[in-house]
C-alpha cells in the first residue's frame, strides 16, 4: 500500500509539473521573432536572401510588407517551408509510463534528449530524403489551439517569418487544391518521400517500442547512471544516440552508424571502420555516418572567438545542427543570421501522439516558428553533428572542416581535430563496435561521468 501511495503521489506531482511547464512555455509559439532584411539567413547549409532597398527589420505586424518585392517574398516562403520541414520534437505529456518511474511526461527535464532527437532526425532526413526535400504541406500547418495564433492575412504572414497561420488566410484554398492535385498525380518518388517522412517521425514516437523514442533513450542512459527525471548534457546525449542507433533493429537503419569524437578528436580510421562494418544483410556496402563532436566553446561563458567557426559549421549542407542552448535550457541550433543563432525550442508541452496509428497527425512534429538567440548567450557546452553518406564524403568533410578550424582559430589549438589512424594508436582505449554485455565500455563511463560534472544543469 505504501508503494502504491508513493506512485500516486508521483503521478500527481508529474501532472502538476506538466501543467506548470505547459503554462510556463506556452509563450514559445506566441513570441515575435525579427529578421533583418539586409543580412542573409543560413539554415543547415542553405542560404536565403531578403535584401531590399530599404533598411530595417521584418516584424510580425507586417507593416512593411509593401516594401518587399515579389522575389524577396518568394525567398521568405522558401525559408519558411525549409524551416517548417525540419522535424520538431518537444516535451510531451500523457505518454506511456516510463519504466522504473511514475513519469508520463518529460516536462522540465527532457529538453536535451529532445534536442538530441532533433539532431538525429535531421541526419536521418539527409540519409533518406536529402537536403533538398521539403514537406509539401509545410505552409498548411495549423495550431489546434486558436488562442496561440493571431489572424493575419497572407501578406503579413509572409513578412513576419513567424508562420502564424490561421484558417482565414487566402492561399489555404489554393494550397489544398494544389495538394489534392499533387496527391492525384504524385509519382513514385513523392510517395516514397512521404513514407520515409512518416517513418522517420515514427522512430521518435514516445512509446517503449520505438527505436529513438524517449523511453529507449532513457534505458540507454541508465547504463551511464542516468534515470528518468535526471538532467542530460549534450555529450551524454551524444553517446546515448550512438548506442540507440547501434541497437536499432529496423532493417532501414542498418545503413547508418554514429561516431562520437573522443576528447575533441575524430580518429579517421575509427570512423571509416564503422562505415565499412558489414551490414546485417550481409552486403559489403559502406554505411553512412553521423559524426557527433562534444565540445566546449569556452570556460564559464562562450568565447566570442568561436562565433565565425560556428557560423561556418551551420553553413555546411552536411551539418545536422548543434545540441546546445543557454544555461538551464537546451535548444537545437540549425542556422544563423548575423550574430544570432536560429533554433527550435523543445520547451513546449504537447499531448502524446500514438505514431503506431496509420496516418497519425504530423502537424505537432513541425515547428511553425523560428526563434533567434544571440551567440553570446549560448552555453559553452554543446555537441556538433555532421552527416557523411560515404567514406569519400567523410574524407572531403574532414578536409573542409579542418581548414575551417585552422582559419577560425585564434589560439594555438583548434576546437577539435581530425587525426589519421585509430584511437588505439594514440594509447586511447578504442570503443568496440559491438559490445555484448554492456552498452557502455568502462572508458566511456569515465568519460560520461566527467562530462556530467562539466555541463550545464537543465530545469
């Protein structure tokens, strides 16, 4: 009875915390975001220009829309489509209870796991869909909560970059007609893309059986001493994602692997060994690799000397983003404008979606509102991600990033390095590709423990 009573208290506490955080972060989609009209916007390697003859900013009230010509407006819509097409993973509530706890929500503690999921999702999107893919329904996204949106015309919406969409907007009829035409005449490639779009999202569903869902990530985290409700830093999450991909049993995922840099060093031979490891099907094809590099951009505060390097990284099409944030909050950084980073915020509590249901709703997995934050407010702890489809792509990327590291570094040592050979050649313990009895080697556990003491504490 005592145990039952404790569970009930935990459930009540969980519901209270969910309600509190939902209220606390409900402003996420309401706050205005301003973009300069005279500076390019970069989003995961793609560049968008909104320059006009007039100086100033584009604001959410749409008052300066008439000063923007048709070409600029088109670029705005392309940016919005691209941004909304990225997969957005946020706090959820009322999902199946997490094993070993009474928790049915990750509100208040799961934000770094969510930003890690977003980074991995972008890597899988590059792998299965390519960087040029956009969700055909991106501009049709609506909020189920009408109180969260303001009723603007399409002109004001386009000028705002805010994607605050309502049922009254003019192109809705045209868009639905266009969408219906596409569905009637879609070719095999479009059907394939939609299947993979749904499949990738389903891998991140909040249930115990999904490959990269919160439940599975927490199970892998237990191997490093973490439990549900604990805070997770960017480096710890990088290792959890690697284990999750290694343990995934879906045949579609056998062609992808994850490598985590050791002590800010990427050992090229270790990466290539992972890419060349035999797939379960017995084929000798090389695997695509997602490279995760946990770094610190300074001591207690972010060193502004690293700004140009971070901007350079986010300008690469094979960059899959950065797991980072500001003190006590984790964000998924995906782009920049001037000295501000563009990010997706996981601190918005949404209801559980059962991804096992056919044609489950997709809208809540796509963020309608880009947010910006000054680089100087960024917490120095972060994890940078890259995707390389082939060994040749990895070799090319390592050369390109090495040049970028050297040119941007004002100090003797770069932020991280690419080194030829294996980690064992430098007297470091090499992490085996397949571990039978333990998901984390002793060396990894020590490294994770060290990272845990260095990283910022999350709410």
